[in-house]
């Protein structure tokens, strides 16, 4: 597919690559803006979900990969449920984040990235998520003191809802193997 | 009647009272829950954000454990865990290349006969509201409840295949059967902000603030939910003191099961005042 603009031909290789990898037919988008209208985190994004789709169509790889939008998506799937062309933007955002990290782009929302990583590391260690070690890793790496969460966090700890010791699976080796295979094949 | 049961990581931590109340309620209903052996994390939001394959293989290991247990359909209390298990199931069922890759990595053979059900679906459509109603000892006296579904139970509807994605009724019907009065409101499927609460608490405070104030405006005395993260965000990030129950806790009140005190003390906003003034404590 070749698109002509006043500036000349548009390189559609980025669009093709993202469509193939995400399985989402982004060429169908006619900018009805339903995705952005229903998106609860759109007000905090630098580009709105409908902009991201258009930018991909226009081949703006760097701008998309370095956007805050791909990190602010919380996968609530309101957009994908309402899209008249059945484009699942949540899956698109997942794909873009994964591609951005593989291609060495800088995560515009560093802390969101670090939090996801800390969570994954916690699961990799014992097969189950453990809040205390996960939050410690996140705080150390991000230097985010989590001032807004500290007080309620301490209360939850006192209520026995943040146990100090993690609950571990017996099949740690199985989990390790899954992690190795899923990381190696990327 | 019996079901396989996937508790999820927060069963031991941030949603302790969800698991405790679920077990008491199922005991009262005479339905057995068999915890699947050596289950692991469903992958949660973090894995699909950065590693799609891992986000499918982690739930697939749980699916393989549930298959070998042969203890009936897999019942999942947490809406988040439910949606990630269903997402993996969708690939295992409908994408042959994807299925082969996952089977090879996890080391199992997928059997499409295993059903994966949200706990609320189990109660409504397997156990049945008639049976629940038979066991009600303390009707909820017209307690005004806002039923909050959030994202994961109803979206994406093709994956979760559960209720209407814009105006779901499952929790509303359940609450009615317990003698509560579910309120009509427009925010039942709006997102609570999920794990942005950790990195952008001010954003989540705004999102939660809207949900809680709209519930209050609709006349609700409390909100009920089926998701651990929603419950925590709604309790932690609001200023108005509206109690947030897991739906199993309200079932426990109506069925008048034991050890409820052990649930109330886990809440950041104590629901005891409301229960007392409604004649339920």
C-alpha cells in the first residue's frame, strides 16, 4: 500500500510490521475517535489512541515508540470493545511497548516500565507475585519514594495484607524454564 | 457439586478477605472448591505489557494443572486473573501455531474441554440464585449497593464471554437475590486505573474519585466488586469513606456465615458502621 501526501510517498513498512505483529488491522481505522472518547487515561497521554493509529499509518516509528501514550494504556479494553472496525488498541499498545523495548527505544514513562519489570522479576523469582520485594525493587530502581502510597501501604501491612515472606511455588524450575524460553525466543 | 479453584497471588495478601469470604460462602452453599496444585501467578498486567509470550505461558501452566486435577470447571475469583486465563485459553483454542508454541514451552497438551469461569458466573449459572436464596438467613434489608464490574470481567467480551460489556447485570442480580437494592449508575464498567496507582497515584485518585462520587450520587451506601486491584484502589484512593465490599462478603452477611469479623478488620474503610446501622451486624 502506498499513500501519497503533499510531502510525497509515505513509507508503509512500519504499518505493515505493526499490523503483522499485533494481528490488528490498523488500515481500517477511519478516525471516528470512539477509542479516545472512551479512554480513561487519554487525558494524560502525549498523543491520544486515535493519533497513535494515524501516526503508525504515516510511518512515524520514532514518535510512536517514544510516546508516553504507549505506557499510559492500562489495557482496560474500552477502546477495543467499542471500535466499529474491531481494532483492539490494547493489544496494539502491548505490541508497541514490546517492540519499543526490543528496538532499544527509551521508555518515555520510565517508572511505569520499571514497575512492570519489578513485577515480572518478582514472579520469576518464586512463581507468584510478592508485593514487598516487588515494591522494594521498584523504589530502589526508580528512586520513587511513593509518598502517596506509603501511609496506606503501612496500614495494609499492619492488617496482614502485605506479608513479609513470599508464597512460593514448588515447581520453581518449571517457572524458570518458562521464563528462559519466553525471553530467549524474543 | 465441585470446582477447581485458582486463588491467585492476592489471595494470600492484598485481597485476603476475598478468599476467606469465598471459602465460607461456598461451605455454606455446600459446594466444594479444590485449589489447583502448585498454581502460579496469572501473569497480571505487567507480563502482557512487556512480554506477550510469557503472558500466555504463565496462565497456561495453571490451565495444565487444572486439567490434571480433573476436579471440574476452573473457578476464578479475581476478575484480573480470570481475564488473563481466558486470554490464554483463547489462543489455545483458536490459534493453532500459538497453541503449539505454548504447549511446547509449558510441556502439556491442551484439552479444550476444561471450562474457565469467573466466580460470579459459577454462582449465577452453575449453582443458581434459587439455591443461594434458599440459604439466605439475613436478607440485606434493601442495602443500596453500587455494583462495580470494572474492566476485566466484561472486556473484551469476545474473550470473557460474560454479560453485557456496557451494562452488565450479574452482580446486580446476585445482590437483588440477597435482598439488597442495586442502584442504577453509569460508572459500573469504568476503569479504576489499575496499577497506575503505584506510579501515578494522583491520576488514579481522580479516576477513583469519579467512580466513588458517582456511586454516592446514585444513592449507594457501598460499592461491591469482584477484583482485588479494583477493591484496593477504590478503598485506598477515595476521600469519602464509602465502604467497598467483595461481593462474597455481602453474600457472607446474607448467608450469615462465621468468622466475618476476620474480614472486616482487613478493610481500610471499615464497613462495620454501615452494617450496624442497616441492622446486619
